């Protein structure tokens, strides 16, 4: 879900040309859920192969990643690990919302209301262990580096960005800023509905007149994945409260524990960023042979990946940061 800080966060325009030659860390599951929600039939049914296996996530991951690489961007996918204990309530809430949406989707389909069906279908996405393994297998065949975070993927991305191992975090959420990422890129979905923009943490803090610790407290007051926030408090009011002073104890929120999640996150140093040439035969066997993807389209993307890898190899590593 992520915290809603849009009203108080300054964005700057960005072009894909400016991202050429940049290494971007991406929250893998966040992206995969977006693919599951958006890549569907008119009645909301996800894409499937001839065996009935859902392939929306694989389609989005393959074609969008291929497009990013064509644009000269080097993506790194980071997978979530064990969620913090305080996230359990949010995960249960999401589960209940999906069950409710599933019922509404079925009713809308039966009534023949495709617009209503598609709206509810987008909220029913579930990600299985098999889908997770297939996604990782696809990235391996594409030669794209993937990292397993011990906990929150965006925390790991932010850590890598602070170290200079990646140039920015690519996400539609603002959580990476709370985890301390110096740079956030929004709009990498390549959707015409979303504008490409960049957010610099330093500029955010300067414009808002707060510290990173205070930015975290603003988020907690609004509501994060680890707390519900305070009813009736939005970004602007939270900013005012933090700057003028307020009683954390009076809110009933475990501020110290949540602050710890953002300010001292569980991350790992055990990762390696290495882009390998794509394995076209394995991609064709996996996507076309197992999941009925168009052979021509898979071969075209594979060739583009191979051309991009050759260009990556010819350029000095320092050019990518």
C-alpha cells in the first residue's frame, strides 16, 4: 500500500533519456502485483496459459523489463523477505479486502457488467509460491540480477542506494524515502497515465523543513503498513503537528517500534549485481513452450536483451551510476 505523502512531497520532471545508463532498484513484488492487477481480460480474468496457469505477472515482468533495458536502464529486482510483526494486521486487512472484491467481481461478471467486473477484479490479485518461483526463474533466464531482502524490499533498495550500488529506487510508493533512499524515481511502469518524475530526499527535507526522523513521524501519523495512523490526519496536518510539537503517547501508536523499522531496517550486505547475457533457448522453452507466449515476440525481446547486454559490457561500470 505505502504511505500517502503526495501532497507534501516535491516532484521534479524527468525524461527516460536522463535515465539512460542508470541502475535502478525495483521492489519486485510491488511490480508483480501491479502486473496481476492491470494485465487482464475485459471481464477481469487474468491472462492464462493453456493449462490454466496465470501468466499476467510473467507477461508484465518480461515485456516491461525488456522495454526498460531497451531504454538503457539497468534494473535490479529486490524480493521481500519476512515482514515485520507490525505488518501482520495490514496483511490481514488486505486479505479481507481481496475476499470482498472477489465476491463483487463474480457478481458483476454474472450480471454482465464488464466495467464493474474489471474494477473489482484488479483488487483480487493473489501471489502464490509457484508464481514467485516462476518470476525468479524468468529473471534468471533474462540475465537480470535479483536480490533476496531479509525483510522489506524497499528498505533493501534504499540501503543499496545510500551505498551507491544503485542510482535510485524505482517505485510508485514513497516508503523508500522513509527508509532513507537519497533518490526515488516514479513512473517506471511505462503507463501513459503516470508521469515520470524524480524525488530527492535531501530536497524534500529542505523544502518541508524537517529531518528524516520527522518525515517518518509524519508518515506514522498518516498511516503506514505498520500502523493505521490517526483518524482525520492527512499529510499537511501531520506536517504541521510534527513541526509544532505533539504528544506521541496521546496517539496510542507504538511510535518507537515503527520508527525503528524505518530508521534501522533489517537489510543485508550479501548481494551481487551482475547482469548476464540472456539465455534465449531457455526463455523460449519457458515462456513459449510452457506458457504459450508468442515465439516471435519472445525471440524479439531476447535479441534486444542480448544487444543491450553487449552494450552494457562495452561501457565502463562507472558510467552506470
